[in-house]
C-alpha cells in the first residue's frame, strides 16, 4: 500500500481542520483534494520513481507537496530550508534531479532561478484547478522507496536514509498504538518536518484524524505557551533542549496550567532525569513519555511508559510494538544485566539502507538487524539504559567514561540550563574531560570551582572535568538537537 493512501484515504470527506495556527488553516478535505490534484499532475508531467527535493518550513505548502510526491509514486527528499548552498547542490547532484519544491525565501537565499523551482504560487495554481478526481488506492510494492532523509554522517557529507512505504506505515502504527492517539488529539508541533521525529507527528495525527498546530518560532517561548492554551493542545513533542529551555529559561511554563495537555514525548537524545522530575513536579497530570529512536528506524525504536518513570528512572524503556530490541556484545550475544553492549533492532520500521552507500549499509544492517551504534546496559527485567554513542566514550588514562554520567551530575545543580561534556587532548592521560556549561542569567555567580566541587562530591576523581567553560546559549542544530563535538 502507498503510505499516503494509508494516511489519508479515510479522510477525503472530512471537513474538520487538520492544520491550526495563527498564519494558516487547512482542512482534511482541502488537503486530500490538493494532494490528489498535485499527485495526478506529477504523474502526468514527471512520471514515477523520480527523486524530488522539498525545502520549506512547516506549512501547508510542505504538507501538500510532501504527500503528493509520495502519492504520485515518486520519492520525496525533504531538506532543511536553512541548508548551505554547497550541501544543497551536492544532494541535488547525487539525486540526479531537476525537480524541486521550494518556498520563495529559500530560493532567494540560495540564489536560484525561481523559474526552475516549484514554489507557493505554482502549488496554488495547480491545486485550485477544478478537476473531477476520486481518491483511488493504487497497489504498489510496499518495499518501494518513499523518501530519503539526509542526516549528518561521519564525514562532512550527509548520509541519505532510504525509507520505504512499509517503513512509514509500520512506525506510524506502532506510535499510535503506544501513545493511544485519537481523533481528539491536538499536537503542538515545534519540530521541523524534514526531521524524522517531526514527520512522525505529521503521520500519526493524519492517520487518526487529529489536529496539529504549527509553530516555527519556539525561540519565543511565549508563543508556544499561548498555542498550548489557545488551541487546547493535548500533546507536545520535543528534544532535550526544548524541555531544558521551557523549564529553566523562565518560570512561565512551570507556573502555567495546561489542563488539556494529556501527554508530552521526548526523544532526540537523553534528557537528564533532573529535568524530567522538574517537569513532572510542575505538571503532575501530564503523562511524560521518554522515547528513543533513529532516522534509520523511521523515527521510533523504544519508549518508557509514564508509570515506570520512577521505578525505571534513566531507562529508555523497551521496544515499541512490533519492534524487537536487544543489547549485544561484539560477538552478537545478548549481554547480561549491567554489562555494556550495543543496541540492535529488528522490525518493519528499519530502513532499506543508505542511499548510494553499500558499505555503510552493510555495516549498519547485519543479518536483518539494525546496529544503532548506541551503547547501553539492561536490567533484570530487560529495560534498556543508554550509556553513550560509541564515538562519545572518553578514555581517561585507559578508563572509559560516559559523558552522560557527568552531565547528569552537573545539570542537577540549580541554575544550570545545559551541560555538554566532551573529550580534549591530555598530554598524560590521552584524553581529558571538558564541561561546557550554560547558566541561567540569575546564576552567573557560579564559578569553575563550584562546578568542580559539586562533581567531586558525586563522582570518582578521574571523572571530574579538568576544564570548565561557560557559554551563554545551548548549541543546537535546526531541529533543536544539541550539537556535540566528537
């Protein structure tokens, strides 16, 4: 089945709004009509199996283009609209395409000829045509390529994660199942749609007939709080930096009641337990879902039920429905509780592979299992506890140190918004430890010695950072995920 048929075929006559927000609204019926008209135009004028780039902030333009490309049997390649020119031209070249949907502001920034780009005016002119079309589900090979999501690779070149229609359908089913999403759910969306976590919000709420509120200005916390209240949002999804900023940049979020906020989800890196506790203390009626995933798994791999946050503190949970997770040693044998190994995964959500990179694909997928590169341990009941990425482990005088353990201690201090621990060259130990700390402006009096003394009271001596650096802001990428040096 085409994943767009799976997401939309039940909503062709639904006149309820799907997109809410201050700048635009879009109903299900208008969405399905526009997708049908544009996909039909693409089939007639482009054909099928072509790669089509899409660059746009979250908007109706993005949603219609994104769905129409896949509905037409082509492959959508959503890119960060803030992409650098060199990366844009590189990806366009390896995708061997001249077909691009792009908003005018991005086209202008990249200095492209807008006559060669399908922009907002083009979409409007095509979708406003009075064409009598009926939605028809066209059978396709479910393993057919649906999209390519480019992520940062081990080199300066991005890696293209190839996802099939089956991948997208499988992950959507799983997420709806464990979050128990319904037609009444309204999601505040601050995550970009070129990022798999953001796309999962789009997919799940389309399928259940819910609603989404688009907010592309998270930097203005007040706008997010206003949305949650005005649109009576039942859900919010964020990466660690979103929760850190909401909780420690101001008291507004903690002191405001959002009675309709049924749940929040957190993924995109480890959110330290200190912040989770703060959130739960301020919003005890809101369920907090800790999740773990990768683009290579279409988005989600595991979740921790909210009622286990206390008994399984620090755990990323177990595999989501229909996904099997294991932690194994270098020989592929499952580790015993407390022993560190690598997380591997199997399920219909696991990618087809990396675009034009057979070697990386064969390294990542072995015997049907996705090797995530994430180190973890398990407890006696099989719950998984993330240790670090393989590349993040710091070796101090031959002793392995997880940055996350040190970060957890430092963010436990009042006034610390964020902490990033990284390796630095050390003449005697090989690698030393550096902590980059972001403070709330009211706690600027904290010193290097304050940080070191706090660490020394909770960590063994070799884990205490030798270097402390203070910064004014958290370093994050366009998706809000923290940027770490490796």
